[in-house]
């Protein structure tokens, strides 16, 4: 009996994956645990394993194609085994399970023998003359092909008697060679108005990560009622403490501490004191989840966007251990080598743009967290101490909170605790 290999859910936010490359060929014998392909998710490029023994009978999806979760990728079985029944249960274009019914029944001819016109978006069976003969296609398939510059004579039909339907054209669009000046995955419609070359916009295919960032942050911004609190922090002692720690670490061959490591530790300790902040809006109505562990996610910028690897139990770890883990996770993030356990389960997030000279900003909450802390640049400026104007070092922190979970006074108390730890760094070393 043939065995389907379907697109698995490789992350908590994944909705589809892109098959980056095949690592096995049709006819190869494979065993459980073998890696047959690589898949780009919204977080990383990951290996696709098989869980059965057999022969790779068919690679259903070409490299570069996007496949929804549960979509058919390949078929395993015994050499020479008939897989037509299994394939018939899936949509030939995207490998997704086929719909129970379609509207592709032939339209009976009118009284004079002419074909009765179909609705503009119907998938009814009609025939038209092509350059190399007569092709069967639906009106919707022809319209879609015209919009994307697809030549129907070059499209294989998967409908009854080889009829070309919508899914066949969609598959051709994904496979189509990009037009000049247009990134892969998109073809400019043939009806586009001619413009001077210097004015032509470029359509850039979004990565799985970029699409997920757009979807999840839009959901967060428009479903979570954000409010913001900003404090100005005296970081003179923290800067001095970091310099001393790093001098000792350099002499001993240890890891150096970044200022962001101080922030991670301060937030983790503050989460213990303010459990109402260490929470999430529950999926069940009327429920807020309060977490008993402080797992702090640290935003890391990479080429495709932003990932948030997690420092687990950060409240229990020293600054050196936090620094080591943060650097290792950041490197794996940039190498697209993060695993689900590296990014799942955060209860709070920090985002630091201080290294870019940004003094203050507001961040969008990272679901399912209730809060995120935006960290600005350290500034040298004149401050008043004991009635005298002296040089000082200041930094702004802005807390974004979900008002469904956190009230203003609670958020203010939390950010005040974070500030007190940073202003007195010895409190984080005890």
C-alpha cells in the first residue's frame, strides 16, 4: 500500500513550508529516519525525515514550491506499486487534500448547438482553439493564465480528460521563470501598463519567515490593545560594572557580557516579582495564563526578518551563562539552524535597537507574551546630581503591554523593578 509523505507542522506558527531541495531521487530506497528533503519554515530551514521504509515512488512537489501543512510532498511504497488512487485524493497543484466536490461538470449546449456561456469564475468544461490543437480548460483557468502571462499549451491539465483547471495554472505560476527585473515566484500581468524601465517596481517573493512576521504581528497589533510606558534609566553603574566584569573575563579567557545580557537578567528577575506580567491571554475565553517560569526571548535580526530565540529560566542563570547562550542562539539564528525548542515557550521578549543609535522606540508584542521591552541606546548627557551638573549615562526603556492582561499600575511597577536592577547591577549578582 503506498504511503503518503505530507508536510509536517515544524513550528508553532507554521502554516506552510517551501521545499528548498530534494535530497533523494525517485526510485531510491529509503528507511525510517532518512532525510529526503529540506524545508524552509517561518523560522529556519529544516530536514524532512521519513518515518517508513520503502522506495521513493514519486516526488509530488518540485523544489521551490510552497506546500500547506498536510499537503502531499512525496509517495513511498513498493517498486512498481500503483499510486493513482492515493494521488487522486490530493490536489495536484499544491499537494493538498482534494475538495469533496467541484463545479467542473460540462455545460449542456444551447438549442442551436453553441456552448452556453459560463459564469466568469466558474470552472465549467469549455473548449477553445489553441495554436497546437484544441485544449479543454475552464474560464477561470484561462483568465488566471492571461493575468499571469501563462501559455496554456504548456500547462498539463489534471481535470477530467486532461482539462486544464485553476489548480493547474496556479502550479504553473509557481514554476514559471520570473520575468526580467522580477524576483522568483511572481510574473507581472500581461495587462500591466508599460512604464519607463527606471519606474518599474520589483515584486519580491516573501520568505516563509517574512510572511509569518507580517501575519502574526498584524494579529498582535490589531487584536491586543497595546499601551506603552517609558522610563529613563541611569546606567552609569551598569556600564562600569560591565567594564570590570569583561576585564576579568578577558584575563581569564571567559565570555564577555553585553549590556543586553544585563537587560535579560533584570527582566527575568522582575518577572518573578510581578507574575501578572509573566502571563498570556488564554485561548479559552475568560482565562489568563500566568507562567511559573521566566523564559525571556531575545529578538535577533537576520536577513529575512526577526527571530526570537529563548533564554529559558533566565532568572536562575548568571550573566556569563546568559551571554553564552544568547550568542550561540544568535549564531544559529543567522545560520537558519534554530530548532523548535530554541524559539518556543517564551513568556516575555526584549528588543534592543540601541546598537543602531535608536534612543527610543515602541515594539509590537510578540504573541503569546503579554509584554515586550524595547531597549534604546546608551546616551552620554549632562545630569543633575546633588545639585550639580555632571556627566551621566542614560538609557530609555519602553514597555509595550497587552491591556487585556496587564493594567497600567502593574506594568509601571514591573518596569520600575527592571530599572532598579539595572541601576544597581550588584542586585543581579547576588
